[in-house]
C-alpha cells in the first residue's frame, strides 16, 4: 500500500515543480513573456503530451518493477553460489572480514569485472563507473530518444543522490516541499542550465518524464532490494541472510552499504521496515552528502 500511494503522489509532484519553473522562467526572462508567451491551445497540447508521456512512463515502471522483484527474489541457483555460501559460512569474523576473504573476492571479480583488495575497498568505490553507466543507459532506454546526453548524465547523478537521501530521510517522499527543494537543487536546476529559456516550453514534457523516471527508479530500487534482503534475514537469520544477499546482488548490496557509516547501521536498516505514513522509527546514522 505504501508503494502504490507514493507512486500516485509522485506522478503529480514533477508536474507541479515544472509548472513553478515555467512560471519563473516566463516571469524573470526580460522580454520573454511579452514575445514568447504560449497560447492557450499550446498549453492544452502540452498538458495532453505530458499526460500521454506519463502513461507510457508508468507502464514501463510497472514492468521494470515486476522484473526487478523477480530477479532479486531468486534463490541461490548457481552451483558456484551455493559452494561460495558454504565456504563463507565457515568464517567467524565480521561481515566485512568474511566478504574480504579470497573466495568472495574471486567471485566478486567474476561478477563485476574488477579486482578489489577487500570488501571495504569495493564499498568505498561506490557508485562505480560501471554502475553509473548502467543507470545512464537505463534512463536512455526509458526516456524519449531526443533526450540530450548531458541530460541523461544529470539524471544519473541525481539518481544516486536520491538513493542516499531516501536512506537519510525516507519521509521525503510524502513531504512535497522537501522533495521539491531537493529535486530543484539536484535535478531541475542542472537540467534548466542546458536548455535555453526560449526553448523551455517545448521541452516541458521531456523534463517531466525525466523527473518522474528518476524519482520512481530511486524509490523502486530502494524498496525492492530492502524488502528482498529483509525477507532473507527473516528466513535464514542475520549472518546467513546478509551473505546470501551479498552473493545474489553484490553490486547493489555494496552500494547500499556505502550509504551507511558502518555495517551495523546497514544491518539495522535492513531489519527494520521502511518508514510508512503511520510510523516514524529512529533511523540509523548515515553519511553526510
């Protein structure tokens, strides 16, 4: 219920935010309002275009969500994963020490295509260039083909900042002013800088889709991985559940771990339900942006 409610709210927040920017640009660009003010019929066409685009965005989002849930909920299926788990369970050290063992580092190299001296070094590298590239191409696929490469890069940077913010302040999704302020600073202002004021009106539908896709992607990834990891901890216990999560989703596991000061805070976040509109739990300490 929490997720469906937030989707409904976030469908409207980008529209509202972009409307504010439209007003600001029209009112503060010298001579622009007098010479380039869109006609009523143009405004109606824009609304129709935006709503049509939102329908496509939401349909894609549902498909991506379903595919991601199926992916992260898969049990250890590969023989190498099962053998690795057996080896790691024999270790008696901390999680970082266990994931810094030779078997896991060898597995990690195979999975992510790069060698790291230990698990903390991999966490410190987050987000890796490979992860940034993967997200950029994900946005390229989800957004209109005319979207500028620079805009895709801005969306990617915003996505990773949003992931941190969702851990620091999960209530931001239901506080419109907070989300608008955050999105304005980290997404809309950088995007507006690459579009001339005179062209702003013609790009409103495109910008609205960028805001919606990046917000929903950040929220979906946070919630889907959290739910999958929490279920593993509930089923297998803390130690084995964490190891299974680190094996099945190594890159995402390390990235999310990087959002916290230490493993204890990360583990506490996984074990607790994500904050809903009805509850307000004490949040674990997170890194400063």
